[in-house]
C-alpha cells in the first residue's frame, strides 16, 4: 500500500513561493504553522533563516532532493528508484543506519578535523580567525589516543616551520594503526616529531611520565617569539602524568585510586589531580610562557568542558586549596595521605593559579579550540541522512545515565512517533520525566517530539533521530560486552514488545571503533530482535543478566547485527540512531 505524502503535504510542496522567499524558508514556516502541540512542551519559534542570493538555489535544490527521496522511500525498499535519470537501488534501513554512522565517524577523523581548522595563509597560521606569524618558530606537543593522526596532518600543513615536536600516545598504537590500514595517520620517516608510547592499559606509567617530562622541557624553553601547537584528545590525562615533586607517580595514583574506590565524581577526581600535577589545570600553558599557545582539542567529554578534557593542561581553572581538602575529608582520606602529598597541598598556590588572577592570560596568549566533538559527528551524520532520503532530527550530544533508562527513552520516542495523537497516553509526561535521568534537556525532548509529530502528520518516509553521549552500564555479571551493544540489545527488546514498532531500526556505536573489551563498535537492531533470537534458541534476557551482549550478538545470525568498523583512530564518545518508518495519519 502506498504510504506517501498526504494531499495537504503534496499541496504544500506545490505551493508558489512569496516574492524573495526561498523554498527552504517557506517549508520551515509552513511546517511550523501546522505543527502539532503537546501538553507540557513550550511553543517553538521557527528558526530565522537568511541566505545570500547565490546560496538560495543550491539550498532549495538540496532540500527538495532530500524531501523527494524521503517521500519515495515509503515505497518498497527493494524496488529501484529513478532519481534525475539515475537508477539506484534503495538501501535497507539497516544499511542506511550503518552508512550514517560511518559518516559520523568520518566527520571527526583526526586528519580531517585538523585540516578544517588549521589553515595557512603564506607564512601565517590561521586558527579561529586569529593569525599567528610563522618563521621557523613552531613547536608541537600532543597527548591522547587520537593525536597521532592529528600530528601527521599538522606536520603536512605547517611542517616547513616546525622546529621540533613530541607526542605521547598509547602503547602499541602505531602497530595497531598499521594493521587496520590507517597508514595515513602515521608520521613520515623524516618527521621532526618524536613519538613516545606509554600508558599501557590506559594507566599512567613510567613511559608516559618520561613523555610528559620531554613535553615540559620543550615548553619551558620557549620564548615570546615562539608558538606552541598543542594537540589534545581523549586519554590525554593518563599520557601526561607529571606529579609535583616530591610526589611520586605511584603516590599520586594511590590517592586517585582511593578516591575512585570511595565513589568520587570525575569532577572531584580532576580537582585533586590538577592540584597534584605540574602540567594539568593550565600548567602546560603556564610552563610555555611567554610563548603563544594554540591548543586543538578533540573532545571525548559531554559538553566539551576544557578543564576536564585530559584534565585541562591548557585551560586555566581557578584553584582553591581548601576545595581539595574538602574533597579528601569527604571521603575520609586525609589521615592516609602520603607525606609528600600533604607537603604539596600545604604549600601556597602559585600566583598564576590563584582564583581571580590573570583572567586575561587565556585570551591574550592562549587559544583553546575544540575541533572535533560529538556534536560535529552528529552534524556529519545528519548531512548523510539527508542524502539517503531520511529526515534527520539531532536530539542531543549529551545522552548519559543508565542504559536501561536510555533504552526506555528511545522506545517511548518510537512509540510516540507511531501515533502522536493517541490521547490515551500522556507522552510529554512519560518522555520529559526521563530527561534528567538521561542528560537530555526538556527543550530538546519537546523539539524532538514536535518534529516526530510533523513527520507523522506529513507522511515522511523515514525519520532518523540522532543523538550521542556516553551512557553507563551497571555490571552485575562477568560476560563480554560494552555499553553500545547492551543498549542496542535493550532497545531491540523494547521495540519488539510493541507491534507497530517492529520495523524501527536502532544503532548504537562507539566512534573509536571499540565497545568495551570487544572488536565491535556496537550493534544494529530492530523490533524483530526477540523473535529472531527465539527462533535460534537464544534468550536475550539471560545474556543481559550476565552483561554478555557481545556473545549474544556474535551468536545471533552469525554476528550479522554487529557493527565492525575496526579501529577508527578517533574518539568523540558514542553515536545513537533511531530510524522510524512513518505512516501517514488515518483520515
């Protein structure tokens, strides 16, 4: 049965434009005027749009193509579709989900993000509209899981002015990149950048400490005519251990381990780490004074807080010694502190670390810019979704909390999308009350609900809800898995419990290509998961009770549902996709 646009929607596509109005602008306004409203959600104001005259036709053409593809996708996906004279086989929803995820990862590849933000204009370096003169005065340091690819691209761009460089990267990463065909992320043999591997098992060690000392030496010898380019990505904190003497690395690790075991938050852990470190909490940028510092940051933290990514070595943070003692007292650790730690915490803070002093320091001499993040990955995913005929809705890059709550949210959104006019269910109440538990703002949930309601009303073929973040899993078993595979399994079971949702597809994947201690990045599932598992003698709930989602997906249909991109060389947390085939309302 044809499930294309309603007559009202088709008429909207044919309606003449007002003078000076673009097709994109007219569509936004028309959709807003007819948008349904839901109890508990505030009204939305249509976005203000303006286009330079040369962009109008291109944007209108792009919008119309995505619109037509989405409407046509309501036909059977196994039939070929002619688009502007080209015959193409329509991809299945699972294939499109995988393609959208691949685009998200591609959008935050280390070399690509550096290339977009690090530009040359003759002998000047351009970063965020700021100009930095180059005259063989550039020094480079870096630390993190993705900085090898970042450094390789940076050297291709500014290598002729590079004096020296040192990067601290995870143990074995160069060999791993070679095995995964990522040779373009490796440095050339004649590179001026020294690569030091350390932090085996993602824990600070003596190798990482030696790398941190080399980085500190480079920074401390710079002059006011020099420029220090700092490359930072997730995992950088473990790769830049530099305890304040006389604290040893082992003593610092002991304190942080006790704090973590006592239940300290990541913010509390970072507060203590920074107080015990020479380079964190702005220490590296201060060490490089009076040189100018440009830090390019690939964020793996929700909200992209500069002081939390790798513990903020180039981000000035206010230091309050009494705040550190408060944390230690809260977890009853003051009496068990090593003598060296007590000595350092008893010293007066350096003036540059004191709260309220040197506020102009960061703006005048230090530039921190986030060049890759979950939001950027979602933008790339949304663009690819449009190209594939989907209607993308970017919900939030900050999804967190227990995977069980997150799975319930996606199930409720899919249920709402299937019948938003069902008055027997208070959708807003059910969905909005989950917001604080999963890190999604009420505004974003209301906006997503409105867009889903419009898709249902207009008969869009497939809507693609996009989100990202880093949910958590409560470990109750000893199986093999990760948060992405467990989330996909839970969402599949939730979708299968509601008959209209069995055609809905869900994907959850880690952008680094590795979900927990497995070779998979995540999994793709749909509402038919339960019946598929039962037909093969598998009990999904039994696997969940043992946190054994990877074993489940490996056995189910010979691993067909697993997401296996291999090591990607980047990391901006996870990406979630919910693909919902929409049926037009019954008239």
